[in-house]
C-alpha cells in the first residue's frame, strides 16, 4: 500500500468528472470526495474508500484508533471526568481603559487549552487528549493549566495533531506551555514560584510560560506590536496577587488589536486565477443573518477540502462596517469546541439555529434561536435530511 508524506497530496479518479484530492497535513488525512466531506464527525476522525484504498484498511483503522475504554477513562480522571468541563479560569477582554501597570504580562498563545489533572490531559470541554506516554512522562502529579502549542501561525496544524486518536509521532511538534496551578489557593506570584520549582528539570516539551510586569500603556502597546509582528495572537494580563478562580474573571484580561468572531458556512465560492478549480472564499453567515465572504487565511489544503456547509468557523477582523459587516475577515479554523460537544450537529435551514442531537437511538433536539428555546418539531423538514434520519427514527 502507498501513503502520503506530510504535506503531500495526490489525485485519484472517482465517480465525479474531476479527480478527488487526497492530502496529509500533520498526519490528518483528507479527501475532497463527498463521502469524506459530508460525514458528521471531526475532520481528523473521517475516512473514505479512497483513503482506505491508498493506505490500506488496517492503516486507517490504526490512524483513527478507538475511544478509550470506560475503565481507562475513569482511572485516569481525578478532578474531572470525560464530558465534564475542567475547572478553568477564563479571561475577559481589556476595556482599553483599565490601568494595567504592575499587572503580569505574557504572550497569548494561539494553541489549544489543556488541563492536566495529575494523570490525564483534558480539553476545555472535558474530552481527553490522547497524548503519547512519553509526552506525559515528567508531568507532576498536580493540576496544571496550560496550552498545547505548536508555535505561532500553527493553530490548524496544532489542532489536527492533538485531536488525533493514535498517539502518533506528530506530538513531537507540540509543547505543553504551563501558565497556572489551579489546585493552589495562594496568590499569582506564589503559584508561579511553585510552578518554577515543580517544572525544574522537566522534558523540553514541558515549559513554564514567561511573565513580565507591565510598566504602563506604552510598554503594553510596544509589546503587543512586537508579539503580533512575530505572528502571535496578542497578550494576556494577570492582576498581581490574584487567586485562581473558576469561570470568567476580570483578574485575567486578553489584549488584542483585532477581534474574533464565529460564523456559519453557508456556501463555497469558486476561486479564480491561481485558485481556479478550488475554493476561492467561504460564504458565511452571522447569527443576525448578515452574510459576507472569508477568502484569506485559508491554506491550499483547506481550499481543496474546505470546511463543509453547516460548520461553524472562527475568523478575525479589524472592525465592523456601518452595516455591521466585519472588515478584512481572515479565516482561523473550524470551531472544534462545538465539534467536541456532539458529532451530530446540524443547522436549521430556516432560522440557522444550531441543532444538537443527544443520541442516535433516542433523538432529542433543542433549537436555541435569539435566546428562546423551541421544540425540534418546529422545523422537522429542515434537519431530517441533514442528519440522515427518517421520521420514524426522530419520533
């Protein structure tokens, strides 16, 4: 059987007039065929007959792996459990007015948030990261709050690696950057000193995130320009002496010169020029119904195999126009946190509300739209075909 090197792609003949494109990006394989694109599961968990024909069914089964057994999961969890969000501190955005002099300043890493409970790495939503054993060796048996980080401008590649199920060698590209100790009740400075002692002599993929005191507004602006000039996302500011709180707190502020937003993919616009024959831009829709195109920030692999219709993406923009449309939007990635909540999600084609299916056997759907909850029966014609369910299965 053949295989694809990292970053390599090939074309294979299928039932369509144009050949399908198979790609390997960071160990995450994709195919442009409809069978791969239309699966209701995260991209890194998909396969198709073309990938199986290329790599072999056994290799695909090994790549996709299987979820950890209930026994393994329960033995790994101490302060959290699968499906239950870990107790994390979340940031507010800086209001551009609060004096941050004396606050602790660090780079805002564009990676994947991770919580170490002493035995297992968990996502922000309480799903286990299947890191290799060597990656976990040397981590202390105490809770750690940090980021799985593959470097600046490597967000999508980082996501594709840490969400894999095979504990593969691509984890060599990832570092676990620690910035706090959730289990400690002392002030921020004392927690940092404790972390420095605990992580001393740790393997090179485990490191403590550096902090420096902010000397005022000009220092803040200068550091923000430096970090963003290097391809960083922004800055995080931590109030001196503050305790670790669960949930959003004004003791932790994020500072960026651009904004983030989420939108629904409702169309694929064809490319022209050097993008002829592949995606030119994503047609997306905001929660208020406004539509616009996102054409920058997409990799060649994503243009050949774009996010499917109905998926939610994150984008960045500088400001809103007078009509409420984001200016200079740039694609960041698919909303993986929503994909983790349930593999069965659809979007109502009438009201664009996200519909969540609790299970295949006993379907229970809620529509949340403009702050009100409606029974799923309100739009059965919208979602039955999207979920591949019959009326009998849904009732």
